């Protein structure tokens, strides 16, 4: 049974074959996450269509659904209404049960108004995520001027409600990212900070001669900046296993592997009695990685 309160945040409207507009809204039936579809002519009156765009049992309420096309043949974004040959569709939902965003690639039949995942084992809620940190209620939009699809996200903080009231704000919005289909793996999307981030650089400091020993900490005077790490491809050859990193069960910045962790201690005092570690691990599956960027 569908509760009257079980719906959240419609998608951007896309055109339908009959010339009307369609939006999708997340909901649930018991523990099955579902996406309802409404059609409108004038954005004033809406009709709920029969059937569902998609559903996945056992994962709970879907919030903040996003639904958009990606090009299989180009390095550019697509308007939300584009469909046809050379196009896949991304369906993304925020799960109310675990507060994470999940997405999947698939095919959209506009006549039947049904989306089908390419791989049922990587379906929405059980497969891929844009980001494995605190990342929720993300949304994309199409930038027609630069032909790109841009991803925004809301990132919650762990401060108490009292602290939020005292500082008069809560949570942050992430740096916008460009989203493209990965034409190498053909199973996921790629993300990269928008080019405009480069304009935030007022000064450039290079540290090309710094030698880092395993477990060492080297002070760098870089202030607030966009920080880049370049990884020597030869170093990737020493990796032993295709093992990912789990934030929940890992040992954080103190846990060592063949290549990592490496990163920065930010908000650190001189004695480092207080600091926040922002760090990276590299897994064997990431052998194409040559550069990592960090904005803080």
C-alpha cells in the first residue's frame, strides 16, 4: 500500500512521445522502492500514469530521483529529453533507509515508459554510487550553453542540532561535477569537477621535489587551495591485489597498504594534536589513474 506521505522530489521534466511532459517521483510499497510517473501538458495539472518506471524490492523508500540520458559516442552532455540510438539512461535514487545515493545504467522505452537496467546485479540501491562518502540527494541539470551535464549534491554534517543553531547554518553543497558515460568500462559514469573550479586558484605552489617516505608527514604551506596529486604510472605496477577500500571497516589514515594512504592533514595545528585527514587509497582496479584532485 502506498502511503500519502511516501513521495519525494520530482525529476526534471522530459518530453513524452505524445508531446506532453513527464516527471518521475520516488516512493515505496512496503519495502520496495518505486518510481511513479506523472504526465502534464501545462505543469499545472498532472496525471499519474499506469505502471512504474522501475522498482527494486527490499531497499525501501526512494527519495530525490534523478533520471537523465548519457551519450555513448561523445564527450558531451545531453538534454533531458534526448533518447534513441547511442544513448543510455541513468536512474539515480537516494535511499531513505541508509542515506546513500545509488545509480544504475540502463535503457529507457519511452513508448512503454519503462526503464530496464543493463545489469540487474547493479540495479538502483544495490550497485553503484557516485560517491562513497557523505553524499545524498544529488541532482543533475543540463547546461545547454556548454553542452554538459552537471551534478550537485547535498552533504550533511555530523554536528549536533545545537551546534547548527549556534553557527546559523548546517550542511554543505559539493563542488559541481561534470558527468559523462565511461566508454572504456561501459558500466558506469565518470565525474570531474567543472572547469570553473580552476578560476578559484589565485596562486600556485608547486612541491615537485618533496620526497615522501612510507608513513612520513611533511609540512606544506598551501593554504586553502585546489590540490593535485600526480601518481607515477610505474608505481601502479607494484600493486598486489584488486582490493577496494571500505570506509566503515578500514583503519582510516593510519592503515597502510602498498600505495597509501596519502593525502593532507587539514585544519591542523602546529603540534598536530588536532587535525582532519583527507586521504586516498589506490586499488589495482584504478590502473588508469594518473592524477587525483582535492578541493578544500
